[in-house]
């Protein structure tokens, strides 16, 4: 935590996760940064606006990711795996109830 001020660790269903002290988990911010277009600076500004964060908080998360890439990639993969069954249910429901 000394190396990354503003990052704290939380326990949860997937184990210990890195997150912003006053914000979302690092993996959530990184996931959004990946989906956005533009330079890292442009994406940081967009992500901050989208998530209601300061740009400095987004940069804190991106710096943490740069140092602990494998940890955050693993969190993203676990979330994607957990979300897959919900996506299938959502898609099936929308096929049944188009509109």
C-alpha cells in the first residue's frame, strides 16, 4: 500500500482484491480503460467521467495494474467467468421477449 497510495485491499467472494480507497476495484477501472479508445490520457479522462472518479484515481489504478498485471488480469478473468452464465440468461430472455 505504501508503493500505491490510494489502493486498499478488500476481501470478497474471489479473495483479496485491490481497489481504490474511495472507489471501485482496480480490475473494474482497468476493464473500462480497455474498452475505451484514444491515448491513455484520453481514456483516463473518459473513465474518470464515466465512473465519477478523479482522473488521478484512474491513474492510480492504471499504475497499480502496470506493476501487478497478472493479479488484475486474473481478477478480470474470474469476473468474466462469473458473468458468463448471467449473460446467457439475459440473451435467452431477450430472444423470448424481443422488442
